[in-house]
C-alpha cells in the first residue's frame, strides 16, 4: 500500500543524474505570481531568457523553448527537419540513444544503429571513425541526419561531438547533425555553433537545476532551411511560428510562465558563476567520485577515461550483487536516491549524480551514504572511498592555495 507519510529528519538527498535538486533561489523565483503571457512584463521576461539561453548553448542562432520534457524536444528535432521514410544514422551509446531510435521508428523514419557490439557499446563514447566510414559508403546521400547523444545519462559517458562533426565533414556528406545534450547542458562544455551542430536537444531538469517541464531545440541556419521542406507531421512542435513570435518575447501558445521565472533565475546563477567555472566544478566533483569508486575496488561503468562524464558516475557491482537492492538499502537507511541501471545495465550498476547545485560537501555526504550502504549490503570494499575522495578534493584546494600565494 502506498504511503505518503515518509518524512525523516533533514533533506532528502536526491543524487540521481536528473532531475537534480532545485535550489531554493529558483523555487522562490517560481513562486512569483503568474502574469499575463500577452502582457508587456512577459515580453520582457521572454526576451531575456531567450537571449540568456543562447549563452548556455554557445550559439548566436535561435533556441526554441518548449513547455515539455526532453522527450518532446527529441520529437521536435526529428519532425522539423525530416520526412517520412528518411534514412537516419544513429549511434548506440546507451539507454537514451536507444529510446531516441525507437522514437524515430515510431515517427516513420528508418534509423540505422551503429555502435560497438554488446555491453561494450554502453561503456564507451561515439566512435567517430565508424560514422565517417558509414557516410563515405553513402555516395547517393540517402542518409539525411546523424543523431548522437552527448552525455549518455544511463552510462556516464560524454562523447566527443567535435569529432563527430569532423567525421561528417571528412566524408563530404550533407547529413544534418542532431545532438542530445539533455543531461550535458550547463554542466559539461558544449558548443552548438563551434561544433557545427544543426539541432541540439536539451531539457531543464539537469544542469539547469529546474524541475522537469522545459525543453529546448537550438537550431542552425541549415536546420531551419531543412525545416522548410521537411514533411513529417508537426503542429505544436513547428519551429516557424515560435521563432517568429519569439522575436518580441512571446510564444504562439500558452508558455509555462513560472518555469520561465525559474529559468531566468537559473541563468543568473550559472552565468554569474561563469560557465567555465561551472564546468570546472563539475569536473572536480566527478574526479573525486571516481577516486572513491576506485578506492572501493569497484568498476566504473565508463571504460574510457577520455570520455568520463562530469555529470554522473556509474558504479558496477561485483558479480552476484543486485545494484537495485544496494540502492534500496541506501534509500531506506539514509534517505538518499541514486540512479538505477537502465536497459542492458538493469541490476548491474547504480549511478551517482553530481550535477547542478552540487559542491564538495554534498558530494562527500553522498559518498558517505554510498559507502555505508555498500557495507550494509555486504559488498566487500577494498578501502575507503570517502577518504580517497576527500584527499582528491583537498589536493585541488591545496594546489589552488599555493598558486594564489
């Protein structure tokens, strides 16, 4: 029987890789009174968030904001630039790449899945050379788009998008580049314009520190041109009217006003800290989390150190240990939620989120809960991950202190 009276002392530790904890400052902004979405105050708000979000995507081109989840932005990206029966090259890096492929099939597209065989493909990033070779084998340019996931939330792998762009260019192929950075945006370095991405998909509930309910398409001039001839059905998702009305700060439908208040506050927080500082903070915390996993004697899900995610760390359990049971023990004893293994990784691993409004102490509390929970679950640990993470974090502080001196 469902009970809703579980109220232990202190705050719940939400350490899944999204939705991430929403800062009090953003919650307060979202509590402002709802205003007329056709009035002058809203137009000013709209223009400000539309300009600010471009800085996060590192683009000078339009960013479309939808009152939807990231899944909606997936559909918007596909439906605006493609036609029924189009051949789409997609790369398998994990559960979310797989779900995007299933959506493409449901929309009447013909996706082709590239990737490394078996579970190995869920431990490494996009292999750009495979994309280049496949595009070179398409002289008639039947492939209309290449779709890849930047930060694969199910595995803790951050792929090299610039390398994918170089691969497409080296093949001399006109395919559009569509990228999902739903969990990467505002936490890992991302450059829509510089990397030559045509459509970037993202959402509000990860690095932007908002509740779910806003999603984005950042679009290139090439993507907008393709949308003029694309034949997949679309109405709500159609970029045309949105881009036109956004010029004055409005939308052609009722927008989610209070979430836009929250987005404005999130942009103030992120840009106030400085994007490079935000990225560096995430990298520091991720390095400490990985130091903990190694000290425990456990395996990191991502097998390639070159593409470790700064957003989350996947922890592989020893043979015979149910990762979901470990998660349950941690939840019951320490009121902390960790990410479950998804798809092929169900029961094999759990995911530690260290994104958004995270700092040294929130990470240390998280790792303490993990270490205690692992011990309660009977997992044999090689050493203390908490101590290893503390040393990692302190070494960085000490180095910064010496440089300042």
